[in-house]
C-alpha cells in the first residue's frame, strides 16, 4: 500500500510540474494582433516586445504575440484593433478591397479604412477560389521603413539642364510602344484582336518568350555577361483564385523567372539602386477567364513597366555612376509578389547594399493628364522628394501626387520594405 501511495505521489508530482494550468497555456497561446501606433518610439516599443512583427503600415502594426503581452499593452492604454488565434494550418492574407471588392463569402478579421483587409483562411477554404488578389502576410516585416529617415547628402554634381536635356532626348516613345506591343501581342505589327493577344500568366510556358525578349533587350545594351535569368518556384496553391479554386489534376510547371541586368558602378562596394517592375499578367477579373487557354496580354499591367525598365537601361547604359544600377523584371507579382519576394530574400541573405528601389507598376494609360503617383514610406521619403525635385528642375512636366503607403497598395516595392 505504501508502495502504491509512493507511486501515486510521484505521479502527482510529475503531473504538477509537467501539466501547465489552462489559464497559463491560454496566456502563452500565440495571437495575431493589430495595434495602433502614433510615433516611432511607440512603434519600436511594441515591436521590441513582440514575438514577431508581421506587417507595418501608417499608424498600424500587426504582430505575433501572446495574451500576457497583449494585456500589458492594454494596461498602457493601447487598444488592439483585432486579436486573432489561428490553427496550425491557417494562413493570413492581405487584400486591397478598394481595387478588388471583397466577396460576401470572404469575411475579414480586420478591414482598414485605408483600403486593405486581413483574411484568415484555413486549408481548402472557399475564399481561396474567389477572384481576389491574395497577398500572403509576410512572416517577418521590418519597422525601419517607418523610422525617421537618415539624413542624406544632396548630389554633389547634378547635371546641368542642357546635359540632362540631351539625355532625356534619347527616350524614344516609338521604342517604348514597340516594347509594349511586343510583350502584349503575338504579332506586334498587327491589331489587338483576340487571336493576336499573348499571355504572360506566370506559369504558362508561352510566358518564357517575354522573359527571353526582356533578357535579349537588356543584353543588347548592358552586354550578355551583365544579364541573368533567375529561376524561382511557384507554390501551385497560389493559382487557386485564378482557377476559381479548381487547380485540377494536371501537373503545373511551377518554375518562374526574374530577369536581372546590371550596369556596374565605379565603386563595386558602393551598393546599387534598383529600377524594376513586373512583367507577368493575369485576366482573373474577366468573367470565365481560364489561364490555361485564354490570353493575358497585360498591356498596361504591366508591359508598360517592363518597357520603362528596358528604355531606362538603353538611355542610362552610356553613363557612369559611382554605384551600380540593377534593372529587374519580376514575374509572379500577380500571384502575391513572388518574384520580388524571392529576389529580396536572396539580396538580404547575401548582404546586398540596396540603396533605393524605383518600382514602376502601370503607367501611361491616362490620356487626360501626365500624372504619376509616387508611393513612399518615411524612410524612403528622401527618394520621393528627389523624384519630385528633378521633375521640376528639368521641366519634365509631370503632375506628381505623393502618397504615403496606405496599407495594401501592394506592388513589388513592398517586398523590399518588408526587409
């Protein structure tokens, strides 16, 4: 009997130390929490106590934390915008609901007045099949873009107006149009009839013709050795909304390609700027569109951006700068910024010194006014100011509307902001 009692006592002791009280377990359960912030200091404090920062935008931060830490923040008067506990197989996605209205079956855990919403989807969730552009919530997101920008020196020797005019005169509108037509049409000399429309949907094999065209045009001005095609993988689940949820049993070629060309600078250690845009396209918003059979010419979104990359390389190739410039055409943007995420991850792993990113997504479609929207965050504001300054200094004549990032205005620049 004593022996049994001893065993029971030992067993009870083990249970006492091994079994966590339910209340403590709940306190330590990880939550996805949205919180407001009003200053860089408050943002830093919130981030420092988080298990992981997942997203930052103007005045809001999304973190992974627990109930204990959340309670501490609440005692300081910080009221959460939302708090959500997910299952192990759930995933979070950002949706820009102003440009792509939410379907009634897609119920967000948070909907922001600035035009973005956050969805939590479980495996096989019907919302995967809805025609939304679902952008995966980053696993990690830097707060540095929302810190006070570092002071940067002004250019020491800006070009005089006459010299800049000579460079600007090299920009060829016909060449730009040829690039757009070549990327959008099978026969760029013919009309835009349906049977002449190309597809540049990321995983369609025909899209590689556009990849090779961009590579060839960059190599013509930068040199064959200065241009490379970088392959990355596409998760077939990212095709779900483009197939209305029916991926099917047919195999999917999950390879996709970024095209990267480099204009070397005088100092190899000085880092580089990026001039970029995506060249893939989709027709998911068209009724009954089938990516396996139907075209996706994307003349505006974003053959125009790809044309700008090529023309910038042609005009700048004869110049010599202290730092390098990389001209990058990304694929997979329409599937969730896949190409730029792959590039930014590799750049971070290799310790690249990325000085600034100029990402161009859809332009030239407005025949009423020469207008451009420049989206920035505080740490990039110096670059936006510089763009507005040269527009005025050299009489380019654009109307420039400056936008501080309003949430899910998502394009390939945000893959760099996250890091």
